[in-house]
């Protein structure tokens, strides 16, 4: 489904509760310079046509942070029919793992984090990337990816306890596991408040 004048690169496809196709990835030059990309989510109806009721009247969402690039790598739908997208968002020095949440209608969910997004930045000048997003049986967000520790990348798994209201943000419980071949494994759990 060509949407923009340059390239779209899609990373994941899901089928929502109503049988519609929801696709996440990136769209180049949605509104910025040629080197910029925005995270992109679009929804197609059951016939494969752009669903113009999603972020009406355009059928897609471009997640933008000014002239810095963003990429959506994975998407999931929670029990309340909200879409959660995980990927990366460039902060001007490095990539941060980013979670964005939107309503079923394709609007930003401003009860989530700051401006409908939560960022994970472990080390200054280190890249932190989100690769997959799921929900546990309590509807908490589980995000997986990698986080730079100052020397190399570690596997990163974040669990955000969904205690969102207009006045609060999710509390992340972070489990980071690092395995060094052949015999050393360490795990640490951090709760941020």
C-alpha cells in the first residue's frame, strides 16, 4: 500500500480484534528532511483497503519527534483494544527504546507516559532498541530489545505495570540478562518509580 512519496518499510503486521490489518514500521520523509523517518502505523480494513476511520480521515499515524528518526518495530493490541508500538526514537545523540500507545481509533493515548510515549535511555550515547512487544495475563506491557551498557549490547526485557491514569505513568520493572560465553550469566532486576 504506497502511502508516501518515498519509502515505507514495514516491520510487523497484526490482525486486530475486528479482523482489520494493522501494520507498523517507518515512513521516510513524512514531514521532515530527506534523512528523517517517522514511525508509521496504518490500518487496513478486511478487504485490504486503507481504513480511513483510523486516525480519521487519513488511515495512518506518523509518530514524529521533530527532525529525528523514529522506527516502529513491533505492535500489539491490549485487552482494552489500545495499540502499543515499540521501536526506537533518536534523542539527538543516540537511539532510545520507545513505547507509544494509541487508542483503537488511532489517536494518541495521552494517559500513557509523557505525550503518549515512554522512553528508555540506559547509557548516554548508547543505543537502546525495542524489537518486540506483548502483553502478560494482567495486560501489562512486555517489551524486549537491547540496551547498550557502555561496552556492548545487553538483552533488555521491560515490564510496564499498567497503572495508568491521567495522573500517573506505568511503572517499569526491568530485567536485564547478560550472558558471556561460555560460563557466566548475570541477571538484575530494577524497578523505577
